[in-house]
């Protein structure tokens, strides 16, 4: 029975509604379907569900009934079925959508607007200016934009539009394509004075309603241009080329964190790639400062008639707030501060990809020491957050890629070791069943590779020793590499729960591909489990999900949650809200010390439950998850040394 990792495909939706249950995971190795239920001890229900699902084992887990109702309602809505009402009442008629094929109700639109007249003054999402000689907009277009709470104005000429932008800001300006040749003064004015405003040309209103793709196109062009820049710079292969590529990548990350529009992000990325443009032509013995180099680059780009936004971003770099030119806008100031902070960071830490958690303190000290060169202090905090995210993500990838290789007899091909390193696998080796069992007791790896050069009987003895010493080969994806001469005989061990068996002659790239697929499968499974945990309060084992995974699972939740953990003969409690750890306690330890202790626990049980905000204790942490995990990992490394 092939059960796919989508909740609606585990059991019929009608069955989920009737019993108020939600399947959230299928263990293919044990053929066990795990289901959230408000009656986890109902053996009759488990038997019925087993029959309905084709005889697989059913494991019921306790969950909040209200949370189950919400999930079922969401799934019902996604499939077009009527969602069960939590209150048991009927869904109000006015919330129902028109049936398929029925015409949409005619929008009630105010009379045709005169030039400059606001179409609606309701709760606004933003302002849009249409520049069109037709003097009117269609009812459908007005209704679509009114539903998003936009304020609309219409200008019948470019001259009218110029007068409007002098008196009020607009998020978007749509210019009729028939007026493109006459719109140059308007476009120049907007680019110079209102760089955050997006100008779009449109051929028809139908194109606006069904094909609003400019932001997507801008983002796509930005990525392609960045790839082209990287290619051109990589041909030089020098330190300068690597520096500019790294600066551009980090500025793009910060631009996304500030949610800058696509065309602004393109300008920031361009400034980042070209900020050292003049350095190749300068005499290195003159001792030019970074401020001088960037200023000369800005002058050169201006002479080439680059957009003023790119030039002004460079002019704002390395400039204290008190010394900025008057014509620099707030947006250009922000972009200049981003470029400055990233450039300082990359000059002091030329290899950010190898940055360790222990160096985060040094990064913070460097940026604080140079902060007088950065106009906006908040940019430093955003950059530190982006760096912490990358370090934490790299650490998480390393944990997820943990591979244990057991080589009791024979040699592992050197080319395979190199290929595993390039594929970002964290590898640990052992030479005997006892060493392997000890490694599993210390930290359970995600997958395993056994290389054995010997007779089938010897391989059997090894697998038996591993089983007797508690290494669960049937629960961990395990590959077996054997000599070509015994490959056909060794296939009998597939019944022992091994993932695959192959010859030592297999190309290293193919072996790495097999392991990478397993890694991706495990990550998808972990992500799905974390997404379910955000919806349903439930219980579990630390062997399956440690504290780091629990914190990651709770990151995106908007409701406060309480995590209770019993392990190592102790009790621990954490409270989280909106991506922050508010409180942590474990015995006599609290705050980061408590988190550092709990992370090391390998055995125990946990529960995670939504709670009311009024029940939250006074905070003893109130810090972001990434910040807490980084400090806790540094503490653990310090103790282990």
C-alpha cells in the first residue's frame, strides 16, 4: 500500500471528520500510520482504522480536540468540501462562494471618476495612479483593486500625473502604453525623487487583471544577472572577485529581510557588485581608503549614465548620517548602510562560509567598532541575524547529513571520501561492531554505510553483532558495500532491513547520489512532522526529535506554546511565543544554561501544547531561537574542550 506524505491521502476525509482524527506520519519501515486523536486509548477505533487503511498498524497520539477541528476544517476547505463548523452550527450563507459556472455578482462601483478624483477612501492598502487618455477605468478593474483596499486616481495626461506625484506618494504608477513616448519626464522624476515607486506600462486592462508579472520578472532577471556577474568575475579567480561576489550575495539577503521591491533589490545588487570597480586602476602604493575607492566607482558609473539610484547608493556607503549629501533619500540611505555593513564584514571575515558559532562574538565586536561608518544601527542587527541564520542553518545541515561509516574489513575508496566531503556529509568512522554501537549511543546518525570485504558468512556475523549490541539497522537507512565476487549472495541481507547492497566497483558519484536521496527524504519527513507539530499539540520521544528539532518546529507558530521534557532523571520546561524563547528552566538551571543542558539529552519524552498568553511566566530569556541555539552550542563546545 503506497501512502503518500499528504494527510488527505492517508484516510478518507469523511472518516477523519467522523472520528475527529488527523493522520500525520507514515513509518514505511514499520508500516505504522501515526494519527492524532482526542481519544488515544480507543482500541476499537484503532482496529477500525487499521481495517480502513489496508491492515497497517495504527498508532494513536493525544492531541487537542480544537486543534484537530482546525486542521480538518483547513483540509476540507482545500478539497472544496464543506468544512465542519467548530460550534456545530451552520456556516453563514454569505460566506459561501458562487458555484462553478455561475456569473460573478456585478460590482457596485461609484460613477466614472474625473481626473484626480479618489475612487475610494476606505481602509487603504496603498495608492495607485493610472495615466491614461481614455479618462476611465472598467468596473472589473475598479472592483478588483477596491477589494484589496487600494486608493485609485486617474490622470488623463503625463502633465496631470506630474502634478499629482508632487502632492502625494504612490506605490504604483500604471502608464498606458500609448503614452510611453511622452512619459519620459514622468519616469525620470519618479526615479530621481521617488525610487520606491514602481512604474509599469500596460497595453490593456485585461493584461493587468490576468498577468501582473513585473515583480516576478524583476526578481528573475535579478537572479540571472547575479549568476552572470558571478560567471564573469569567476574567470578572474582572484580575491577581489570572490569578495565582490560574497558582498553581493549578502546584500541580496539583507534586501530580502527588509522586503525591498524587486527593482530596488536589483539596484542594490548592482551597487554591491560594482562598488570596487575603480580599484583595478588605482596605484596600490597610494593607500586609498575604501571610502575613496567606492566614491571613485560611483563617479565612473555616473559618467556611464547608470541609474541615479545605483550611484546614490554608492555615495551613501561609508558615510555617517551627519555627512550624507542632502539629496540622498531614505531608501538610498538604507541601501548604502547595507552595503557598508556587509563590506566591512567581508573584509574582516573573507570566508563567511566557514564562519563558526564561536566567531559570532568577534563579528559583533567588529561591526560595533566600525558602526560610526554605518548610518543606520538597525542594519547591524539585521546583518548579525542573517549571519546567525546561515551559521545555524549550516549546523543544522551538518546534523541532518550525519553519516556513520563502518569498515571492519577492507578499504573505503579515497574518491568516495572526497565525494562525500564535497556533498556536505558529516562523516564518522568506526572499525568494529563495538565502536559502531558506542557511536550510536553517543549520537544517533541519520544514515549508515557498511563496507565489508569478506565472505557472506562474515558479513552475517557482523550484522548479528550489530543487532545484539543495539544498532537498529532496520530503523536507520543503511547501505552495504561488498566485494563484487559476493554481491549476488549478499543480496539475501535485504531482508534484514538494509536500504541497498552494491559492489565496491560502483562509481562514487552514484553512491553519493543514493545517500543524497536518503538525506532529502529524511529532511522532507522531518519538515512534514514539524509542520504538523505547529498545528497539533502532541507528545514524542527525544530519540526521534531532540530539543533543537522541537524549537525549529515551534518557530513559525503564532500561538504561545509550552514544551515539557522529562529526561536524564530531570524535568525541564520552556515557553515560546512568536519565534522567541521566553523562558527556560531545568532543575536549578535557567535561561541559556538550561537550554545547553537539555540539548545534550538523548533519551526522554516531551510534550508540546498551545497555551493562553495569560499563562506565560515572567520571561528569563526573551530571545530569538537562533540566538539561543548559537550560544548554547558554543557553551557545549566550551565544556567538551
